[in-house]
C-alpha cells in the first residue's frame, strides 16, 4: 500500500524533523502549517525533494483540509498542530481552544468525510497534571492543570470517539519535553536566545531545582515510525527517557558551551516557573519498552546534544 502522508504542523520543530524522516519511508509527504510558530526555513532542505510539499494553511479550514487529503490521496495523518507556548495561553486561554482542541476536531471531521483511517497524535505528559504519588501510567487519571494539558486531554477523548465511530486507527504518544535542532520554544531556546542578547547575565525563573526528562527528537520520531504503520485500534503510550535534568544543570551547560565564564546565573525563588507549569513529573515507560523501543540518549545527553546543535557545534 502507498504511504501518502500529511503532517499537520509540519513546519514546526518536531513536525519538520518528522517530515525529513518520513521522506525516507513514504511515497509522499505533505506538510500543512499556518506558520503560527513554524517556519519555512525548518523545511528548506526538503522542498527540492519531489515527494515533498509545504502548504501554508490552517488545520481548522476543513474545506481546504479535505481538498488536500483528496488531491494527494492521503492515507496517514500526523497531527502535531497545537499551540506550543504554554505561557502565551496562560495569558489567553482561547489560543488552546483554537490551536490545540479545535484543530483535533477539524482533522478528525475531515478524516471521517474523506475516509482516512490512520492518525498519529502528539499528546503530552501535561494531560496528567501534578504528580501526587506513584509515577503516571497510561491508565492514570487525566487531571491537567494547564489549559494546554486540558486541550490535549480533550483531543484524546475526541480521537477515542471518532475512532470508535469510524474504525480509525490512532497512535497517541504522550511526550515529555522534546528537544533537538530547530527548537521554536522552551528552556533551551529561551536561555540561548537571551544569552545571545546579553552574555553577562542569565535570569532563571524559579530556584533552578525544577527537573524534567528531556528527550531528543530523533528518538521520538524513531518511535513514531516504528509503531505507526502496523497500528490497529487506539493505542496510547507514554514515551520518554528515564532520568531528569534540572534547570540549574541546563543553565550551567548552556553557559559552559557558549564559553561565557563571566556570565552570572541569577535564580528566582520557588519551584514553579509559572502557573500551570508542572515542576516535576515522572511516568512509567513499561508499555513503550514492551514494543522494543528505547531512547538512545538519556536526558543529560539529549540536553548537551541540543545545546551543541543550537550553537552549530554539531
Ligand atoms: N516540544 C515538546 O516538548 C512537546 C512536548 C509535548 C507535546 N508536544 C506536542 O508536539 C507537537 C509539536 O510540537 P513542537 O514542539 O514541534 O511545536 P511547534 O510550535 O514547533 O509545532 C507546532 C506547529 O503547529 C503549527 N500550527 C499551530 N496551529 C496550527 C493550525 N491551526 N493549523 C496549522 N498549523 C498549526 C505551528 O505553526 C507549528 O509549526 C505539538 O502538538 C505539541 O503540543 C511537544
């Protein structure tokens, strides 16, 4: 069977990396992106490939979405469109409804109308909310504390009902923090951008003890491509790495790799960087490990790799 793929959010950080890898194993790769945070530059090396096209458009324009699906005989959709700036939606929650929840509904609706049966969905550890005791497993209650987390949890529920009603196959990965080349946001992007502007001082939100697992995008995409083609029914996986990297360590690594020995790192107080941020989470990976997938880099290795990539040292 031909693999004609549509990556929605394909000019973003993870989407552009996924497009590059999909080109090696698919007949056609269409990236659809409204360039809210994505950039044409992220796919500039792909546009000369005759199997690839970038379409600038919005996932909520269902008429256009249906035309793209039909014109290109799409049979696999990778849904990565979302607002990825949690701090922006803390100020304006409607961003999450439009970009994260409604896009899922629009895509599912278009799939139903066009008869597309296979979906990959980029979910998040933020669907779980704050860690209260045991590590989260895929069966844990979803108690999101951010608008972003709730829009993703709602998306997962939409996917379940559309899949049940229409016999869709859906692969859902709940990602931790994903890092790598072409980052558009997050702590690595933020620290490096700010230090380029002012190499003498780095102000860190919170006391620097906030610690999260960071996974390299290459490991994530390898997992997606390992499981998507034979996926049947709705399957949800936590995907991640086992160890965490504290913000303090990231700040120190960035300053060291940028060769700024005189830079002062100034920490704030408290564990939470901003309201809605989950300062620490941890989840079980047994289910994804049972498929044979395992990350090749731990959190510290992925962090260092990402800093080097951002500084052009790789
Ligand atoms: N990067 C992470 O750490 C992380 C963690 C958990 C989940 N995720 C999820 O993975 C996906 C990709 O994240 P990313 O880090 O690459 O972020 P990103 O912002 O780089 O990518 C998202 C892309 O979606 C596009 N987009 C947003 N709304 C759209 C719309 N209505 N129509 C068309 N395009 C639209 C944006 O322009 C952007 O290019 C997102 O769904 C995100 O929620 C990412």
